[in-house]
C-alpha cells in the first residue's frame, strides 16, 4: 500500500468505525403478521399454546393502544406509517373526500383509488426507496399503487387464498436470490367470526384454537426453511372486538329526518354529512338524543383521539358507547360483535408479540402505542423512518441491543456505546500510526513531502 493509500484508509476508518460498530444495528429481516380483530386477552380466555411459546421465547406487550377509529383500514395503515389516521388519510373503512369528490368503500372496490392512500408513504415503499425489497401477502393496501409503487412482490387481494399459500409465498420471497428483508402477512380471522357471533360466544374458543394452529404452522414452516432463528417475527392485530346486542340499538330515524344528511361511515362511528345549511339542525337534534351516543362537531372531537385534521372527517361524528350500535332504524343490518369504539377501551386493544434475534426473551410489558411499531420496524430494517407519531424510545426495552442495565437508562447505553467506539477507533488509529512510522523510516523524506501535498486535498474533502 502506498502512503497515500494508508492515509485514506486511516481517515475512512476513523470517520466510520465508531458508528458502524456501535450505533447502527445490523441490517435485519422482519415478518409482520396481523390476525384481524385478535383482541389482546384472547390468549388468556382460550387455550393458545403457540402464542404462549412465543411469549416465553420472545417479547409480549399485553395491550396495544391502537388509533381511533378502531377499525381495520385506519389501523393497518397506522402500523405501516406510524401516523394517526388524521395524518395518514385512511380515516375509516368508508370515506367520502369532498375535495376529490370521491368515495372509498370496501364494498365497492374503490379502495384501489390511489389518492386516498397518498397522504403517507407506507414502510414497504420507504424500504424499497432505501435499496431493499418488500413482500406482501394480502396486507391491506399492498395491492394498491401508492405514489406510483407496489411492494416488490405482492399478492392481489383474494380472501379465498389459504393461510398456507400466503405463508408459502412469503417464505419463497425470503429465501429467493433477490430476497426480501420485509414481509407483511394478513389473515381475516378472528375478525369475521367475532362479528358474526360476538367475542363472548363460546364458539370463539374453536376460532382461536384454529388461529393458534395457524401460528404453529407458520413457526414450523419457518423452521423448515431455516428462517426461524434469523428472522424477526412480529405478531399483532389491528383492533379487538366488543359484544353487541339487539337490546343496545340507537335508531337515528327516531331523532332526525333522514333526508337532512348522508351517513358516510357506519356504526359504531357514524360519519354524518348534513345537507347544505342543515349542520346545526342535525347536530342539535342528535347531540342529546341518547345517553349512549356521543355526538361531536368535527372541530370539537377531543384532541386525544387525533381525529380532526382531514377533509375526509365529516362535519358531525356520532360515536356509540361500547356494545351499542347506531343504526338508521332497526331494520338495518347489524352483527353481534363490533369494533370502532374509543381507543381508550381495553376491548378495542390488539395483541402484540415478537420473536427473533433483535428481541429479548421472556420479556413482558403493559402497553405501547400502535404508532410505535413503525419506528421499530424501521430500526429493525436499518432504514431511516419518515416523520411519524411514534417513538422508538417507547419500545427500545424490547430489544436485545438496548437490554437495560436496570433501571433502563438510555444515556448510559449511548455513552457506553460511544466510549467503546472511541476505544476501538483509537486502537485502530494507533495500529496505523505504527505502520505509518515504519513506512516513513523506509521511504525517503523528500518523497514524503511530495506525497503529502497530493493527499492534502482528499483528506480535506472527506
Ligand atoms: C361529485 O361527483 C358526482 C358524481 O360522482 C357528481 O354528480 C357531482 O356533481 C360532483 N359534485 C361536485 C361538486 O363536483
Ligand atoms: C381466489 O383464490 C381462490 C383459491 O386459491 C381461487 O380459486 C380463485 O380463482 C381466486 N380468485 C381470483 C379472482 O383470483
Ligand atoms: C329503515 O331504513 C331503511 C334505509 O336505511 C329504509 O329503507 C326503511 O324503509 C326504514 N324502515 C323503517 C321502518 O323506517
Ligand atoms: C420468565 O419470566 C418470568 C417472570 O418474569 C419468570 O418467572 C420465569 O421463570 C421466566 N421463564 C424463563 C424460562 O426464563
Ligand atoms: C403526527 O405526525 C405528523 C408527521 O410528522 C405531524 O404532521 C402531526 O402533527 C403529528 N400529530 C400529532 C398529534 O403530533
Ligand atoms: Zn371487523
């Protein structure tokens, strides 16, 4: 190596050594799995050995505080953006955007309208923009073109595709030559059965047992593919489920003429668009109508719900108390289980467990915000997160890299990492100085001065 070469190498090393060794996590892989409507306490109510196995060998957050409204699309988009619904724009499963003059509805396949999704960039796009590949099996939104992009690999949404087929695809993408570092997996149960029968129905035991078997199937397949020990697997959900009843129905037709408004989103969060000029009439007819219905004008929706700043949130919002339904009248369809209620209610909260090289073992904590999942994902993937409403600090205590020397003290952690970086860096510098001096004693002094002027420029630039 020439003198010039030594100096360049030395400079590069001292610049990057402490950082690479001590601050940045090794780039890791993540599989994120959502079982729609898996309430946090199902694992205590029903036998679930596969879930409990993972808890013993990984981390468990008892209850996730998800975002309002506690419905499927808003919460799945929060998990992959770290944003409240008002900021990512998917504020409900049924929406009307007065600026676009367009609707979004699961029943009419208008969910493929990209514009509704483009207030945010989901993690799969950010991952790809930072040089990686993502794969998605039916995760809501992953077969929609968003800002011109799809996941690197994805499946078109088709409810009939089995869990086994979804898992097979993801494993294929994880082990392929052009492999993914981020996989997203979605499964429709236990949400559908929870709606149909209600969470208190004894038949839910069999539904949850089946999910426990699916989870075991996933673990076995990952083991067969030699992925289980190297992959970080996060198992979570979008929301919980509450028991409804024909005895707890609020009929709007009893209080206000249905010609005065359009119902955009449905029970238990009724988004009301009044006819031009009728806002106050509709609001005053409803505001004190029923003791189990809270009615807000958009600008008065409580701050803690973070549900105001979007043109898709309608001028009036009526929210039912847990277990109550708001219908136009009794002949409207309703189901024995529902969700969408205030995100402060434990029955609305999802489950969270994780297993893998990045996660500690047999560690439990009470709660986290679902917005914290996104910064956690970005940290695990080694990518730079976009601005969001979560915080990695809230979930660092789940990670091996920040295993607390009790009590958890982040500054101590960082300074430890920093000083070990300094020490290792200094050893390297000393080593090169020794070689440098050896080199000098062998070279002619005059030659060195010529070299030195040449290398002055690149050193200054680096
Ligand atoms: C909104 O779109 C509908 C058709 O979807 C149309 O009839 C209506 O005139 C539009 N309204 C405005 C204000 O552009
Ligand atoms: C959905 O998946 C099922 C099962 O794999 C298949 O039979 C069916 O053709 C698929 N439907 C569409 C529209 O692709
Ligand atoms: C109930 O509402 C539906 C529309 O939501 C309407 O078609 C039906 O006539 C109403 N029934 C009664 C009894 O008012
Ligand atoms: C897991 O943690 C609990 C309490 O935190 C402890 O009682 C139990 O022995 C631990 N199990 C293992 C296998 O370390
Ligand atoms: C959530 O994050 C977005 C993006 O940084 C920001 O614009 C918004 O104000 C945040 N919301 C709250 C309530 O802090
Ligand atoms: Zn649902």
